């Protein structure tokens, strides 16, 4: 083992990461998925990875880096690493003001334009979908707008995430009361079935969503995503540095059909990232339009 790895230590039984090891792991993570771990998040990386080292019976973070590079189980461990470094705090109907604008303005406009052309094919991409709350929320909103017409439309919501573990949970479509805390009660009754203490998304909604693993730093994979009228990418680009943000937002722009919309998290901004989109201001929300 290189001397570069030898400076991590256990203080009071807790593993500590050295500056050199932190840089190694940070650069490795960035190369793998585009997530940038800033210097002030060093403690976070240390805390979140400590359990992985213990489970793998590794003495320090240098050994862990070596494991990720060369072990026969490195691919499986990379998936675990992705799970550990991403936060999957989410819920149904997250940021209601934005979703209200989406339902009443954006979706109605997009559907109206499709009707004018005599088309009934709607495509939405939920990038960074986590355990499924966002794409299923979008499915509910689409169902609310189309009402009895839903069955005659070709609707697909492509939901992608870096972590296979969260996608497995999303595909099950079973949620507890806490994740539904901001969802109107009548919608819970309409679109979920009681499953013991939990709630299961109804099959007619579930069929609208297609889940798949996707690394947003993989340019080839991004180009394979079916082109969309609407892209949701909320609370994802906060993980990226400016260079990676530009690449990812550029990929979303290319994916969108002319006249399509992109929605990002309420604390996120495209300022200094791109001028390709036209920002449209609504009360409580900004929508980004790809002009035709």
C-alpha cells in the first residue's frame, strides 16, 4: 500500500480520513458520477463511509479506495458508494406552489398544444427520481388534468436515478403516511390502496412510470433517454460543480422537444449555467422554457 494511504487513523475508535485520502476519494467519485464533494463536506464523506469500511473489514480509507479500484466486487461496492453519498429525502407533492404552477399552467399548455396538433403522446422525464415520490406525484397530476381521457393517451414518465436501491423501492410503489403528509387527502383516496399501515400506488398510475438506473455523467446513456416535453430535475444539480452542471443542463436541453419545459428545485438556479432557456416567472416558481 502506498504511503499516501497510511495517514488515516482511528481516533477514539472512529475512522478518520486524511487530506490525501479525501482528495483521492473525492476525485474518484467525481470521475464516476460527476458529484463534487467540497472541502467543507469532508466530515460528511468520512461519517458516511465509515460503516462501509467496517463492513468490508478495511483499516483505512486508502484501503477502501484501493478496493473500489481493483476488487472483484468493485462494481457492487460502487453502487453502495452512490447510495451513501446521495441524500434521498423526498415526499409526495414536494414544493406544492411549484407543482400548482406545473399543473395549472405548464401541463395544461403542453397538453393544449398536443391537442391542437391532434397528438396524444406525452413524455416527462423525472431525473433523480429517488424512491419514486416525484414521478408518481407527476402521474397523479397528469391523471387529474386528463381525467377520463387518460386511458386514450400515450403517457410515459421516464424516472431515473443513480442508485439501484432507491429504484427497487420506487418500483414497489408502497409508501408510509409520512411521505404522503403534503398530499391532499382526496388524492390519497383516489390513487392509493391501503396496504396494512402503508399505501400502495394504484396499478393504473404505476403503469405510467418507467424506472431505470442512469448516471448523469454518462453522455451516451443520456442521449438514449426518449425525448420529452417536460423534464423535472429537482434538488440534483446541487451535487455538481459548475462544469458538470453545464453538461447536465445541456443534456436536458437537448432532450427537450421544442417548446418544452424544465423544472429545477426551488433553491436551485440556472444563473451562470446557461442562457439557452427562457425563464418564465410565476408566483412561487420559475419555469424554464426551450423556445420553439
